[in-house]
C-alpha cells in the first residue's frame, strides 16, 4: 500500500470509529431522529472518502500492473473495477 494513502486511510477509519460511537450514544439517549440521520449521512460521506482512497491505491498499484500484464490479468482488473462501482456483470 502506498504509505501516504495508508496514513490517510487509517486516519479516516479513526474518524469513522468516533462518528459511529457518537451515533450509538445519540440513539441510546434517544436524540432527535433528524439529528441522528444527519450524523449517519456524515458517516456515509466519510465511508465514500475512505473508498476513494482505497480505490486510488488499488489503481496506482495493482491495476496498473494488471493492465501491463494484459490478457487474463487485464480482464480481472476490469472485473474488479466494475465490481467496485457495482457494475459487475453477474
């Protein structure tokens, strides 16, 4: 894994852990539903940010190599990318 991306991804997971604990506390204390939903949506955006980092790492490392190899490796890279975007053909 690319060191900078790894550092940023781990930082993002720490933020997500805190956000999840916060939502659990909000639910436990029966806070206003719309406030909980707002926090839940923020978590979803944070997850998307993490996914972008992980995808960037995959593209810069594995996918580049797989395309250079060609053949089945390239086909596998294409299948993985389609799956990452929920476009897989299954």
